[in-house]
């Protein structure tokens, strides 16, 4: 009985913690939502595992995400918007496929390509 009580209390703390985790959505923490895996699943085909466009990406005129000048210029909002809305005939929109948290979590992944 006593032990079970502790178990329930612990589970509750975990659930409450998760709630706080997702509602706060600090970009860096959201990266723990396996953002790298999301990138590898949805983005790598065109943008490459390391941000350098693949042949397919180059054919569609995808930018080199490791480009320091672009990294300095692009805002997180622009990156989020691009992932959500895409570009007609170049990059598909992801707002139907990914949750807002997942899209946000991809920003630090995109940023990581700019850091050498
Ligand atoms: C079908 C290929 C394809 C896939 C898949 C794809 N992209 Fe793109 N992406 C492109 C192309 C092409 C562009 C350039 C669009 C343009 O010129 O407007 C682009 C542009 C971008 C840009 C903006 C770069 C700039 O010029 O400002 C970002 C950021 C980006 N993609 C991130 C992602 C992320 C993150 C994913 C996965 C969720 C993803 N892309 C999936 C093809 C793709």
C-alpha cells in the first residue's frame, strides 16, 4: 500500500514535469524531443545529414544550411515559417506533419549546422 502510494506520486510528478516541459517550449530543451531523428526522417533527403544539400536538394536549389552568412541573417522565426509553409514546388510544408513543438525543436538542429 505504502509503496504503491509512492509510485503514484512519482508518476504524477513525471506527468506534471512533462506538461511543464512542453508548455514552456524553450527551443534548446525542445531539442530533446529527438529533433535530430525528426530531421533525419523528414529533411535529410534534401538538406543532407550535415546541412549540405543532397543532389536532390541541389536540383531544387536548396540552400547550404551550413552557410555562415545565411545562418547569421536567418531568424528563428523565418526557419520556423519555412518548415511550416515550405516553398511551392521546392519544399513541402510540414505544418500538417509536425506539431508546433516539433517544428520549433528543429530550429536548433538547423542552427547546429552553422557551428563548426
Ligand atoms: C523535397 C526536398 C526538401 C525537404 C524534404 C525539405 N526541404 Fe527545406 N528546402 C528545400 C528547398 C528546395 C529549399 C529552398 C526553398 C526556396 O528557395 O524558397 C528549402 C529551404 C529550407 C530552409 C530555408 C533556407 C533559406 O534559404 O532561407 C530551411 C531552414 C529548410 N529548408 C529546412 C528544412 C527542414 C528543417 C526540413 C525538414 C522538416 C526540410 N527543410 C525539408 C527542400 C527541402
